[in-house]
């Protein structure tokens, strides 16, 4: 059984929306797109690359998949581009239809949580998620995320879609979710790179 490994850029106030460039995700009138671009560091690529071995597949929501499919196939050859083009891609969406435009792409049928639950049982490789905030916030309450790899940037935006809502990952405010830190380091630009294992059950306060 594979693990679901979620890789996200976050601000100190938990915003995950539109880290890459200005028009990446303008939903809800978000005006701070591209906030993570100035803090890119080769060490961050190494941390991400460590989860992109021969035994992984990409799991994505519709928005992230469409942006990736429009961007990465057009990039010049490099290890990151080659890995994304080559790898098997699973897409959770109720609006997309097959055939999907990017090579090695499979559309998951039906409810995302049910589809990912079955996918984890059927595949041996890890399922790596980049971005895909709507999908991740759907999977968290069902305990379908096994690991979080967070790049926490030293800035506060005060607005934007966050990884966790005010009451935690889809849980009542009286619940506590305790993660186990497995690795932590920092870039020279002040980005904290933290890796967590998530519990199979939720502890009660």
C-alpha cells in the first residue's frame, strides 16, 4: 500500500494559495500571488526530489493538474520536468473528462475520498501531492494523508486560502491533531522545511 505525501508551500499564517506566480490562483480576489518565488532555494528542490523516486505517482486536483499540464510539458528537459512528464498521474475531478491532455494521466471516478482510499489499496507506490488545496483539505478529515512536507516561508499575508481551517482539518474545534516531526531544516533565506507523519486516529483534548 502506498502513502499519500502532501508537499506544500505555506506562509506563517498558514496561507497556501498561489505561491508560484501572480496569476496562479486569483480565486476570492487573492492579490498576493507569487509570494514564494523569491525564496526558492536548491535545497528545497532536493527535499522535494527525495520524494520523487522511481516508486511514486502524482496525485492532483483539477486546478493543479490543469496548471501543471499546461506548463511542464513545454519546459526544456531537466530532471524535475522529466520526472513529472514520465510519472503516472492520477487526477481527482468531477468536471474533467478523458482523455486527459498530459501523458500518463488517469481520471479518478466518483468521490475523491473513496477513489483515493481505493487507490492507496491498489498501488504500491507513494502518491505525491503538490498544491491541490481543495483535494488535500478533503483528504485530511478522512485520514488519507500520511505525510506532510511543509515549506514555511517567513512572511504573513493576512488573507488567502489556508491549509487548515480555523477548526483544524475538517474537525470540530474541540479536537487535537498531533503530528510527528520526522525531519526539519532551513534554507539560508529563512524557509523552514519540516516533514511530519500524520496519525491514523485523532486524539481528543
